[in-house]
């Protein structure tokens, strides 16, 4: 390993990667074989100032970021000067605005789970203006056959979209309104904020993967959408320039780590995980099961236009290469398991595999995992989480089995939607995230999808993807082919049971899902 790659000596240099997630901030120090030489983690402190509001302190995020980098390097026993690149992966759709002159934030990070814009979402989705947008865009698509008009003809706002929550901020926070009027306001997702802070305000930018998740970026024109910005009265002047996912973003200020480190990779966490899984070719699928489930397919050089809520996103842009992904998600996965544990159904998540094997089936009990509504392909924010089919014979084992089965059923629902919509043959599926450690969920998902699923030796793929992107930018790793040789697989799950065995169960679960839909609309009417 003493070779020199494009001027970077690999035997005594290392790549840093930091993953800023919803529950923790983690830093890894990687060597040329992508082995972890140092690691540090800090829990993220969520703030709930009002019902439905979910925030994080921006200064705390930055301080924790610096702390985990310093501690991971200290644990590695290596000097900071041997860290030649830094890659950053961040949770998506969480944003802040700040004063361009002082660098002080106007408010806390407004997280992707935040519901403060719910009323604004409802009013927009019912508005005459949006109806007119749908009709005119549908006509333009009929006349031109351009897919971007088809996308606009079915657009609906959600509280998960940054665009609508930013519109709420611009309408309700006076300091932001004043700063915009003075031309003194900056907007950024977590990556942009960290880049700004790490460079002491010298760099204000984001990358294509993060920009594409804001619902303000046009994936067809590759620029901030003037149409959406105008629709929501968001000034384009506050939005950051968009750069490649793997490139030189600048250096950390020397005062922070005692040695400047080149920042060469920025990526949204799901796209970073996809890159870490080496899903480089069209048809490659990544299945992340963490707090939520994210099923993403590489669609190559063209964005996918969906009518069912499968999002067209930019996976990464590296030089002239632009890779798109289509993504479906289920918001409640690990969250459901955590809730069941807090409820006392089990004390350790590892127990669940044995519990479900104690019963042949769920005894006609079905669980709908929709604490945050139902996403694609049903797209019902008013669906409720529920158990159905409870009876005196129901045991804890039946309840736990129903919960774990529901996660696999949602995986099948997403997979079937991708298969119907995406005209790209699916080559393989690679799983990651904490929930993929559950053998029952993995095997049932494999059986239902009738497709092999690979589980990597490590599940923190967002961090590895950020490292790969950062390392490629400086020649630390030569190519994608080299990255494929580094990636390691722990197990390949293969279909064992026939799908028809579960077909009646899935049909009954789908009936339970339909009965859980529109629940909050019904209860409000009553």
C-alpha cells in the first residue's frame, strides 16, 4: 500500500467521513482498504418546542461534528495531518436560514419530521392555483410530451418537502423576512450549513444530490426551479450554488482541526448509501431499512417521472457523469420496532427473531406501520397506525410477528411499484441499515420479492459512500472498479418459500391498510 495515486501517497494517509443522521452523528477514519481505523459517535438532541414541531440546534450540530472528527482521529492514534480528505453525508430535508453577514442562524434546523406547515400544505393542495397548475401542465405535456410537465401536472405538497416548510418560515419569521429584503439571508440544508461553518464562511454551496431532495430543484433542467420558487414566493437569491457531489469544495479552516482538511464529498444520506453499496449501474437497487425504509433504483442518465409518488432524484454528479435514482419510501420502519420495544413487547430487538418463530403465523392479526401516514404508492398522510384482527387468543408473539411482517409487506409494495413504473430491469438488491440485521425481515422480504438480497458486512453505508466520493475526488481510490473490490458482503439471502404461501396474508394486510386510510380526516369530520 505504499503506492502513490495521482499525487496522494496512500500508505500513510486516510479519508474521513462523517454521517449526520436523524439520531446520531458518526465519524469514521478509513484506510486505503476502507477498513475503519477510528470511530466516534454523538447522539443528536431533538427539540420539540411545540406539538408537531421538530428541531435541532444548528450550533450544536456543528460543535458535535467537530467533536466526533477530533475524537475519531484521536482513537485512530493517527495525526490530523494525515487526513487528506473529508466526505460528509447528511440527513435530508432538514434546513436552516442564517444571516449572511454574521453567520448566525435565524432559527433552529427545521427537521424533515416537522409538521408546522401542515395547514399550509392542506391549503395549497386544495387551492385553485394548484388546480390551474395541474391543468395547464397537463395540457403542456399533451402538446410537448416533455416529462417535466407531466411531473408538474401531478405535484402535491407534503410536510416532508423543504419547499413548503421554507415557505412557512418566510411567511412567519420576521427576522428572515427582513434579511431577505436586505439581501442578507442564506438558506441551506445541513451539508450547506456545515460547509459554511467549516470554512469560516468562505464557501456557500450544496451538491446535486442534496439539492434534488428539497423539492425546489428541477432535475430536468438541473437548476433551482424558478417556477416553484415563484409559486411559493421563495427568493432564488437565498439558495446556494450547486456543485458536483465529488469535487473540491474547499478546506476546513486551520483553526478548527489544527490542520486544514480538504472537503471533497457532499451527499444526501440515501444517495451516499447507494454509492457505498456500489450501485453504479442502471437497475441496481439499494434497500435501506433504518428509521424509515428507502428503496432506490439507479435509473441511469434520465430522471424518472412518476404518478405514484416515486421521487426522481439525482444520485450523484461527478464531472460530466450524472446519475439519477428513483426512490420510494416508508417513513416508519425502525421507528415501529422502537415503539414496540418501548411498549414492552420485548426488551431486546434481538429477541424478536425467536419470538416470531414460536408461532406459525400472526393468527389473523395485521399491523399497519403508518405513524407518519402512508407514502408511495398510496400517499395518504391521514392514514393511522393500527392493529387489526385482535382476539382473545392473540399473544405478544403474534403482535411482534405482525409488526415484522408489515415491514416486509411494505418492502414488497415499494418493490412492486418500482417494477411497474421503472422501465429498467432490476439487476440485484443490496440492503443496509440497522433493521437489515433482523434475519426474519430479511428472509421474508427476499421470499416476497423472489430476488436475492445482499447484506454487507457493515451496515453504515452512508459513511462509506461519503468516504468513497471524497477519496475519488483526490485520486485516493482510482475508480469504481477498485471500490467494488473493497466492498464486502456478509450474506446473500435467497428466496426459500413460494410467494403463493403468503398471498392470502398479504391480501388481508392490504385490506387492513385500506381501512386505516383517511382516518384523521374521518375523525375530524366527526
